[in-house]
C-alpha cells in the first residue's frame, strides 16, 4: 500500500488555510493543520476537523521550539512532510516611525523567520527522499510597498528573496519551491490587522493621522470590491501543489497579475510618481 502524501499547512483557522483543509481532505493526502492556540475553537463542529485525514495542532509559528516538535511528532505519527505550505501570517498597518523594535520583531517572526525555520525542519527528510514541495504564501506587498505597510512588505520581501534562493539550492534534490502572491481578497481580514503599540497608545493627534485614515479606508474598499476570494486563492495553491513542474512565482489573484506587469513594465521613476499621485487623500498628508 502506497504511503499517503503528508501535507503541513500553517494558519488554518480561517481564510485561505481553512479552504485548503477542504481541498486536501481527500485521497492521497493526510494533513497536519496548525492554528494559533486561541483559535482552536474555530474548528468546533467542523466536519473537516473531525476527518481521520486531518490532525489539528496548536502553533504560533514564532514559537520555534514548538514548530520543531510538531515536525518530529508528524514524522513519528505519519511520516516525513511531503508538502509544506507556509500560509500563516500577520499584517501591521503602521508607518515606520510608529513601529517599535518589538513590533518589527513580531512581524518578521511570523511572516519570515517562522516560515524559514519550518522549512529548515522539513528539508533533511525531503533531501533524503529527493522529493518535496515548499509553497510559501507571499503577497503583492512582497513586490510593491505601500505607505503604512512598510514592515509587512519588508517581511514579504524577505520571504520572496529567501524563497528564490531556495529554488536554486534545492533543485538538485527534486524539491520544488514556489511562491504564491495573492493581491486583494474579498474577506474581513482587514479587521485583523495589527497596529503599533505607539499608535494604539497615542493620546492626541498624530502627524500621520491622514495616512492611517485614508489608507485604511482605501484598503478596506479594495478588499470588499475584489472578485477574488479565499476559496479561489486556495484553489490556485492546490493546483501548484499538484503540478509536476510548478513555477517559482504564481499570482494568486487577477490584480496580482496586473500589479506584476505594471511594476515590471513601467519605468521605476514613473511608477513611483503615478503610485504616489493616486494614493487616497495624499494632498492632506503632512498638513
């Protein structure tokens, strides 16, 4: 009897991760699904979570020791991880001046350092078997930065650079490495953004109030109008996981494809000038 394909997916309590659980809940897959410790009740009554193919584990990907234990326990229970999908992530909406070292560290731990630690834990077994899939979920923010999202973009830029290096490093062992870049997704994820401690504790007006007000409304509007959903992005990721020769970079949404060509084809100076011009309420910034 052939061994089942072991899939480890992070960030499964909602959104893309939750949709991936449904897609992979079939032969020949067995799924290790991680979720934040305080999000476990999100699976109450969910038939997918009761499936023999699904093993729900509590994990904050910034907890490196717990990450290592989960990989080892998976190997003992089912076998080595065949497909790793680094989906968990957080987003700080904050200008650079408001971010603290602790805020920056948290952003990088979840979006970059945690995923890379998980990659390192899964790689030895993948190399020994000369087989594996690593899919890192990036973002349009990983190729184009926006105001009030500097730290988020920095974490995704880092993930993109490391993933590109991995593509070269692991190709000799037949380990396929891919980045999926979603753009704006029609969801309520904008309600889960984090704000810097300085911003939260701000007693009076801030010189950046117009930045926050206009960018928050702008992003929420784009998300609510987007035709792309968590389900459609999950289907794109599922397709990559099953492809014989997946590309390194894959747009997860239609707008991500458009942004890619805009960024690539426009002269850089013109690109920045146009983007700044079209920022919402930018004429009020700095006043």
